């Protein structure tokens, strides 16, 4: 039974990885000369207790090269620290910076207020703990030459530091950005993360950002798509501060997972609906797949690990030894799969259908990971370290997502106003 389930999911991963690789190598969308038009831009920065990062974020927004006019609006959502005083100090030196203060009512409310107060038709939403790439503004506005485009997303990367936990998160951001890049090739962009630009009239048309989910970036994309707007992804990028501790990361991912389920509940008509094209047939179903994948594969994986330990070591009263260490090391690193492949090819292990599926799934996944890094970033020794030890991290994060997702799925509460965020760094 276990092997049958594993073969089903290995087959699914082969299909997914194959499709990702194929779409990744397809030619990029052709551009036109009209891209050199730079509309006036309003940069809206919703902020809550961002005294540690708001100054550097504003400095990067000021320094980012942009030929057109730009204004910067910081919407302080009831901060209890020195966020407002820092912004006021910078506003006295730069007349294009404005501070808007309000009560602690949530990120969506802050973004809606910033949108209303914005003086330009193109609005860039920027997380308050981020640093803009110098050319990001010029790149992200390019698709707006087409009047049917309602929003454009960018690439988000984790700010680099010496904390290994952030290396794993940056790799996740690379994979996420690459997946959105693939969806964009299918005209399937629908997630607009904390670095996205919007046409003001499009936001007004859909009533702005909703306050009833924890993933307003997912919800607003579906709302815009359903309203008939085109959504695009650009190669503009920012570098954002990410959680520095495991506890903070768990809280962030719990929020993301619950928010995803809330949006799926809200837009229950989207999955597998041909009316929404690649979004309904590919993008959203892929997100749903990961929940199903986790529900089946996580318990099977844990069973295999500890059943093997019991059968091959505890049964012989070998609780701790070098062999035990190597057994667990093979599970938490890529070494185990490489060892399994080598010993099967030299005849030490039996060549089975399960091995064939495992081999192809592993190989295609590795190819896609390297291709994603080369497309979104560049190959670095940190990524090699992360890939080598990514399995336990991915299993742990998937556990958090599944646990939070299941909790939200069975929850009967109505999400009237849940979009009030806290800082988890």
C-alpha cells in the first residue's frame, strides 16, 4: 500500500518537474519599444513597527533610478515604536515623502488608504522591510504600456546574511519566483507579493484589497483576474528581511498557509475552471496539490525513517553508533539518494519500478532547482549547501503548512477582518 502511494506521488512529481523545466526553457515574451514610457509613480509602504528597517527602505526607494516623477507614501498602521518619527525626519529632508498615520487595522487597510491618497495612476506596493534593486522601478512599470494590464509583480529575494536559516528561505523565494515566472509564460500570473505595482483604476474597480484573508496578495490577484485585467510578472527585484529564528519562521508560514486556505475557500470556483485559463487549470491546482502531497507523504516518510531505525538498529540494541549516524545523515541530506542510486546501478540493490520513479523524480527535481537558481539568481556555494540539506527543511516547512492548512480548512469561522499582521523577525 505504501509503495503504491509513493509511486503515485513520484509520478506526479515527475510530471510537475517536467512541465516546469519545459516551460522554463521556452522563449521569453517579446517586448516593444513603447516600454520606455515612465508614468508618474506612487510608492506606498504599509508599515507596522518597522523602526529597524524603515529608514533603509526609504533610502532605497529614494535612490532607485526612475526617469519619471515619484512620490513615497508611508502608511503607519498604528505603530507603537519610532517608525513615524523616523519617517517624519526623512520627510523634512525629502519633499516627495509623506507620512499617513492610522490605527492598527491591518495591512490591507493600510494599503487601501495609501491607494486612495496616491496622486498617480501607477501605485507600487512595497513591504517596509525591503530594499529595492537600483533599476527595479524602471523594470516593473514596463508592462503598463498595455492599458489592459492591471498589475505587475516582481521578484522577491531574502536579504543576504550569515544566518543559514535565511539561506534556505532565499532558496524558497528563488523557487517561488521561478514558479511565478513559469505561470506568467502561460498568462497565469495571479499572486502579487509584497513588491507589486497596480493601476489605480483597477484597484478602485475591484474595491481595493480585502481584509478577510491573511493572503491579500493572493486574493487581490484573483479579484483582478476575474475583473478581466491582465496580470504580468517582471524581473524587477527587491531584497527583503526574513525571519531570523525558527519560531518566527513558523509563525510566518502558519499565517501564509491559513491565508492560502482562506483565499481558496473564498474563490472556490477557481480550481479546475476553464474560464480562468492557466490559473484555474494549472496554477491554483498546483498549490492544492502540495497540501494533498503533504498529507500523504509526510506520515509515510516519518514511518520509513523510524521504522528503518527500529528494524535495523534498535532491534539489535544499536541505539547510537557511526552506522546510526550515517543512517540518519542519509535521510537528512542528498547523500542518501546518491548512495541509493549508485548502489542500485552497481547491483547491490534491486532495480525496481519504485527506484526508476525515484531516480527520475530526483534527477528532474535537481535539474529544475539548478535551472531556477540560474534564471532568478546565480549559482553560489550557499545554494549548494541548501540543496544538499534541503530535504529536512522542506519536510518541516511542509508540516507547518499542512498543520495550519488543515486547521483553517476545518475552521467554521467567518473571516470578517483577519488581516492584522504582527512582526515576526
